[in-house]
């Protein structure tokens, strides 16, 4: 294929490990492509083919130059040649996992040598997403790269939302004398209303109540969103800190988990990636006029992924045991906690629970503001939740909203009328046939 006059030329690009000259004024945010090949003519051809996508294109003629670029620039996708001198594509893909900005950047290998299972195993083992064999069809190349550009655009948009929340917090903190007001503002901003019929065949309800003690504002939140028309994600989370720091971290947790679930479609993998990031990258916190890098507060969470076609739910937990299932016949099932909190140890493992929701079954998820309601040192616990559900079911099977409010009220009564921590409940019920 030959580039027309409207496309970049070799002189335009100056392939010396730097960004294409034509893209020098590109914004610091937004998707970018990295091309890595030791042959300049191959880089030229790739850049010409990908120019219509309208995003900045970087290039490197060696693995080391590519890694140097990855230190300071985040890419939406890397197109990486396997056969290169000094450092081959497998080595580059392995080492890029140690760069903060590109630890999860998708890699597409370009090769004329690929063809055996050994190479395939090695490639996927270092994180390859796909292979494109030379010579390749230009439209196939554009389509594959365009997909990752679109995914990165969604990620950038959500990061902008997080930045807006952080900026709002900074403005509010300069005008309000009391930190609790700021924390509550941010916390409630993250608790958007959830449509009760967000997915066909199921009803959703949620309940949240902040702690009354001003010194104990926590970081509880819930979330529900669709991956597609048949896949629903439910999340309850609890930042293990208090005050403004915990409230602002809710935004990071919420949008990070949304992005990771869209990228992976797997609750356990999403937790693993978020854990790796939190253990590696410090959080910037501003106190007065100074900003410092500190470790983020650990996060306890439950993530449930419902497949409406099979009515199966996969649940991943991180340091939280607030799960109960009420069956259509009134039986209540509880489960032991699985996994450590997110953000404590880099090699943490997160397991999962597989459930099948029959018609009339209800899945409930709740934070430790409920289970740790206490009197004289005795906890309300998951057993207290289960006992209330069974008692309530024996009297009358009420609506999902009333059930959650009833659990909250029972925990408060157990604790003498007031809870010392935020409480969050989220439930989904399959319609009866």
C-alpha cells in the first residue's frame, strides 16, 4: 500500500523514538497509539493506515525507546513487532507491566514469524490481546485499533469526572469551615439513584444512611451499571478511612471499578488489577497549602455480576462478608468472606461465589455499618441480618425497599438507636414467574 499525498511522509515523522511531528500539539489527555518496529518503512505504513483514526501516534524503533516513552506517556494500545534486535516484542511486553502508566495497556503483536503454539503461549502469557500477521489488511488493522481507542475514550471520560469531583472538593473545602459537610456532599454525589428496573426481569433497591457522629463520616457507597443489555454489575464498597479523605476516595473507587469491569468483565480480575494499582501508586493528598503522596485507604468491597440470560451471579468479595440470599420459599443463605481488603498487600488473592437466582430469590449486599452494630461488645453480624429476614418473611414478604429499611432499623435498634458507622445496602430480586 502506498500513502497518498495527504498522508504523512517519512520526513514528517522523524522516527527517532519521538511522537509524530504532526501530532505535537495534541492534548495531554485522550487516547494515543504507540508503534514499535525496528524498520522505519513499517512504521511509516502503520502510521499512514492509522492516521484516519485522528489520534496522536508515537513511534519507537527499538524496545528500549518504546519503554522510555511508556514511562511518561499512557497509550490506548501498543502495536508491537515481535522480531527486533536487542530486545524482542515479548521482552518489551513483559517490562511494560512495570511502567505505572501502561501496566494494563493492551498489546497487539505484529509479526511475519508467528505460527506455532509456543509463540502463541508466550505472547498471551505476557499480556497480548491479539495478533496481526504481516501482510495485514488495512481495514482489519483499523478496526482492531479503533476498538481500543473507543475503550480508552470511555476511560478518559471517567477520569475527567473523577478530576471534576476532586476539583469540586478543593473548592468546597476552601469555603466550608466544617469537613463533615464536604465529606457528606461528595459521598451523596456518588450515590446516584438507581432505576428499580435497570434490567428486565429483576427489581433493584438500595438504602443508605450516614453515621450521626460527626467524627465518624465513612466511605460507604453503592453502584449499579450495565455492561450490556444482559449483564448487570452491582457494587457495595467501604473505604477503610474516615472524613474527607475517605469521601473523596469514593469517586476514585467507583469510577476505577467501573472502568476495570468494562475492560475485564470479571469481578475477581477487576479487584486484582485495582489492588495492584493501589499497592503501587501513591495517592496525592492536599492539606492546607502542601500536597503529599500517601498510601490510599484500603477498600472493602463486594462486586456481583449478573447474567440475565442464565440468571447466574458471580460475586467477588474483598474483606467484606455482607452477603445474604433469601430464597423464594423463605430460606436465608449466608456466605463466608473471601479475600483481603483491596490495597493492603500486592499479592492478595480474591475468590468468588457462584449463585443461580431462581424466580422470587433475592440477593442482598451490605456494608459493615450493619453487621458491626453492637451492644456491650456483641455484634449484630450477618446472623442478625439473616434472623431478621427469616422473621420478616414468616410474617409477610414485603417489598424490597421495605426489607432493606427493616434491616437498617433492626441494626439501629440492636445498637441502642444509633449506628456509629455509615450503612449501605443494595439488593436485587428476580421476578416471580
